[in-house]
C-alpha cells in the first residue's frame, strides 16, 4: 500500500534526520519507498524559486505532485520539507489519497541553538529575508496525524511512534516490538555523496 508521509516543522527541528530514519526502516522491511528531501528537491526542481509565500507554495505543490506520481505506482513517498503554510498542506490532503502529516514540533529557541550553519543568526541580523520562524510565519499544524517533540525525544523514540502509527492504521505490516534503529545508512550516504559530486545535492 502506498501513501505519503510528510514531515513539516521549523528549520533545524529534525525533519531530515527523522524522515531518513523512517525511510531506512521501511526499506529494511522490503517496502518500495522514496525519500524526497526538501533541499535536494529545491536544488533540482525549484532552483528558480525564492522564499516568498507564492514560491514556497509552488515548491510544496511540486513536491506534492511528485509524491502523487510515486503513490500512483505503489511507491511510498517520504517528504521532509518545512511547508510553512496551512493552505498548501491542505492542498496535499486534497491531492494525495493517503496523506499522513508528521509535525516535527521543536521550540524556536531549540532550533536556533542547533543551527550550526548560523542561518537563524543571519536571519535575525537581516541578512536572510523570508526566513521561517523569524521574518516569515510558520503556521503550525492543528490536524497532524502524528506529533513528534524532538526537543525531548530521541530519534529512535520518535521514529518508533511514527512506525507504530503506520502499523496501527494498516499502512504497513506490523513487525512486532520496535527495535533500536541501526545506523546502517551506507547505501543512502553513498547515493547522496554521488549526487553531491554530480551537483544534484549539496555536500554534507
């Protein structure tokens, strides 16, 4: 069964880390799944877009449509993208037959402390405009199927709660007790490294 699992939240909330953990677990279960990371999608599908509300909404619509195509052909789509506006997320629910929203809830002060790239500091200094949470709003979901509090949960705890929801709602087969998520990401990391070498992704 295919569906879209969309991780929304502030920059630095943990969307990429958590979505990758869930993606790898689904792949270990032998399921057809694809991870659509917001940064990689922007680089390859939306590089001409800025960060105005209109451009952000266009970006979310594009990711939603790619997810729709994947789902049509039996592939689970896992998305990690801020998607700050409620109306754009509502459009996902209209387009995608099976849409599961994960609100990666993390207080702004915590995301700022985690920001090793200094983006929040630059935004507060006026060097970056339309920065979600600082100079642009984030409309937090009120109807997300899953909420993960990444300021007080580790990755395994949050990922297991997501997997349990998917099992309980018949979207994936139950696997029994939740196990520790292995750090075996070599294939995924090699793929991302290849993309970076070819200019399809930023080097990590």
